[in-house]
């Protein structure tokens, strides 16, 4: 995540931390985005999953480089 997104996430965590919710908060540096949890996957499917994730990563890195060139609001 970009430094701007991590800062905004940290600010939101600070605001939510005062709630009575039983939550184990992490810092923005430890945050990640889970697109889909796969659960238990047979070892035989691991190569196919890695191949697809690498294809997505390439697509997302292209998208990110496009978004980084846009004017910031």
C-alpha cells in the first residue's frame, strides 16, 4: 500500500481503537489486502495458484504504475 493509504488507515485505526470492540489492532505497516481466502489447498494445485497470482501481480503492478502517474487529490 502507498504511504498515503497507510497513513489514512493508521488514522482510522486510531479513531476506532477507542471503541469497546475486542479487536487486536495492527499497525498500518502490517496491513495487507486479502482478495480471497483460499483455505486448505492440495499441494498439487499450488503451482497453478502461483501462476495465476503472478499474472494478477503483473496486471496490478501495471495498474498501479498507471494510477501513480495521475494527479493526486
